[in-house]
C-alpha cells in the first residue's frame, strides 16, 4: 500500500529528529526528505512542534495499544510484567528511530517533550504499577517502588536496544561474543534479572504472610 503524504512526512521527520534532535532538525530538510515542499508539510502536519508531537505520540500510541493487549492476555503478575518487556523490546526494534528521540529528551531533561507524550508515558507507568501492585498484594513480589521500578525496566530495555552498535564494539575489543540478541532475548534477559529480584520464594512467602 502506498504511503500517504502525511505518512511520508512523519517518517522523514522521525529520522531527522533521531539524527539531530528537535533543536537541530530543519523543516526544509524534512520536507526535502519526504519529497514535498514546506507549504505541503505545514498543510498536512503543521509546525515543527506539531511534527515532533505527531511523531512521538502516534508512534507511542501503537506501542501502547500492543502493551495493553499483551497485558490483558497474560495471566500471573510475573507473566504480565514479562509480556510488557517482550512487547517493549519488539516495539523498540520495529521502530528504531523512536528510542533515540526519547533518549535525547531524557538526556536534555525533557526540554522539548510535549505534554501529550508525558500523558502517554504515564499510561504505561500505570500499567506497570498496577502489575507490580497486584504481584505485591498476591505475595508474589517483594515491596518495591513502582515508579523507580518502571523507570528501571524501561530504561534497561531502551539502553539495551540503543546500545547494540557500542556493545558490538566493546565485545570485539574484549574478545568476547556479543551475539545478535533478538528482541525476545533482550526482553528475557531483563525479565530474568528483575523477576528473580522481585519474586518471593515459597519459603519467604510464608514468612511475609505470617
């Protein structure tokens, strides 16, 4: 199916924002990359701020929909948490320019992060928080700070995905096999680390409940 003019513009804008950040992106460069003139770009999307918001929110909304579906189909709190990680890993790999944009924003303190995006990020936090609370209430998870755990989980996944080229260079210099590491393997790695840290063994669970 052919891309619409708006889709071409958003793809070009996403690539440009990932490469240069919001401040370094130029409208004429985005328009040229999309094969349109600036007037057409403004007509279909709007200003640079509108472009940035659209790139972030529309991409994020696709991921949020997938995460919600994965949580609904999982059973236990541990399965739900792993499902979130699995979906996040695949989403990040399928949208390679999204994570660099978000990491630039994090590094700058969210200088250009639109409120619409913050609201969506809060929605994912609530999903993770609800999963953690249900696990803690069931005696399956240790007590933990939901916000810090959420940031740790998503931060680990983002860094693992974004750091692939650097990991490969470090591995070559160190003389070890870095491996290709599929999205599923990355998610399993993070899930293993966090769930083994969160999960209470049967013996400890008895002490917690007593």
